[in-house]
């Protein structure tokens, strides 16, 4: 698979299919037994340790729990990559750190420690740290982990706005269906530790593949079971229960392609949108009919317009409901 440059992509799949392993392999924390991983023209499975160290500076990574150092305040956590990978002065570091904390809506929280802030704030602090080296590639592991649906929606909007501002390639690993359906330009799915599909979002969202439909609708009826692959006896028992009138765990059938999240008004135009539209036009004839129809509808409804003036990202801040007035 090839992840399109400057676009937002999502990799989804049941728990235990290798999504986090996939991310760790991309940055060289795990080494695959075979194959190749080419980043910016360099195969990281064949390069030297020094080259791998340099390649890693292209990445910004937001881990599931933020992965902040508990003994450091938010400012020092955010400054850590700059102190580790650059020779910038402390005055330069301070300017960059404060800029990134402002981007994620935490300009006045640098003195706080991870244990003193909410899960949503830790997530945003982790994102600020991921941005300080101006990465070309941003990896996001389970952005909704530990967050309620509202905070997840705000974080999703923030990721889209950041993509618009710095034109970085964004890869999100998740099993949150709302994120999958509304955020990315492209979607892939891992199942049985294999890549089922990867391509424009319309391909997966209109797919008739049983595992894909089951996953998108959160149902028990289908090939995915508690241990990922369901045996025939379990499948037969579940189908018999459904035929007898028992609900199978889902809600109304989710079909079609919902609108994708747009950038916040006043943000730069996402350059990835124009690249994506050109790319999908070139491969349109190779895609399933349902995906073709959805893509054509999107192209007709959302033509690429004139570029908007570039502005700084606003602070993205949501009041926490803990009652102390701090941000989530």
C-alpha cells in the first residue's frame, strides 16, 4: 500500500489485528520479518541506525494515552523533541513550544503536570509535542481512547485543521466508526492481520465485504467474532438467535458516504483535497460502481475552489465538565 502524501488516512480494524504494530513498524520500533517500508525514499529496514534516527525526525506521533513524561510539566514535555533532536537555543525552543501549545488551545497550561490535567488535555499536549519538529508525517494511535464523543469530535476537527495548515500526511489508527466515516480522505482495514483494502474513503464506506459491513455497523452477525475469526458453530447459533427475533447488537443499518469534515472557517485550503481529487479521477474507472457514484457526487458537490488566505490556527478549547473550569 502507498499512503498518499499530504492527505488524511485512517487504518481501522478489530482489536488485535495489528493496527498498533503497523504504526510501530512505520517508525522502526518493530521490524517486520519480510517486506519493505519506504519513507521519503529510504527503506527503513535496510538503512543504518543513523539514517533511521534522521528518518524518525520526519514523524510526529500521538500515542493512545499521550505518552507524556509524568515527572515533566507540559512545557518540558513539549520541548523534549527539540532538545533531543536539535541544537536550538532555549529562547528558540520557547517560541516554538508556546506556538504549538497555542495551536492546541493550551497556551497557559505549560506549568501543569500530566497528573493535574484531564485526559483530553493530555491528548492535546501530546499532539503539541508531536508538532514541534514540523513533521511531514503525523501518526495518531486511537485518538478517541479515553475521550468522550464530544472531545473526540473536537480532536478530529483539530487534526483536519492542522493538516490544512502544515500540509502533513496524517495517518490515524482507530476503531471509532464516527472518526472513520467523517475524517479521512482514505481508509484501510486490517482483518486477520492482513490488509483487506486501502483506498479512497468511498471504497470502504460503500463496500459489500461482509467483514467491512459488520464492523461499520457494530453487529455480531458476520465473520468477526470475539477472537477475531468466528467458528461455524458460533455463527450458526448467532444467526438462529437473530432469526428468532433477538437483536444482534447493532442499530439501524449504516449505509452511504456522509460528508467529510471541512476545515474551520478562516483556515487555509487543504492542499490535500486538490491532490486527492486529481488522484481519484485518474483511478475512478478501476473502482467499484458504488464507490464511483459516491466519488462523482463528491466531486460535483465540492469542486476545488480558490485558495483562502493562510491564517494561524485558532485555539481549540472545550470546557471540561469536571466543574473546575479547566479545559478538556
